C-alpha cells in the first residue's frame, strides 16, 4: 500500500435494518476526512454482496470500478466504491 493509503475493514455483526452499519461506516468516513488529508475513501466488495453495495451507496459512495479477483481461491468479481472529500 502506498504511504498515503490505509485500509479500514468493515465487519459488523448487528441486527439488520436498524441502521447500525450505515451509521458506523458514515462515522468512519467522516473521521477519515476530519483527521487526515485523504481525498477519497474506497470500499471494495464482492459483486454478490448486495447488502454491502447498498450500504456503500447509502453513505454516498459510488461504484467506480469493477474487476476480476480471486478470493479464498475462488474467482469472483469485485466492485470498488469511492467517495471523495468534496462529496461529503
């Protein structure tokens, strides 16, 4: 990873439909922009993970890339979502 790039993973176990994950991801994105010079935050998810895709869209991220990947030895498609500092 380039020096100016850091990774934050999201793995939340919570009752669905209560907005807990949305609030948590929104807070992390706001914290990253407030406490760093990062110009964008990216999220990457498997194309089959519709809940994660909807979550990233709810917090203002937009799909910017689709690529082939291998996860745990299995070929898959990944979507990259991005939100920029100016968009928040």
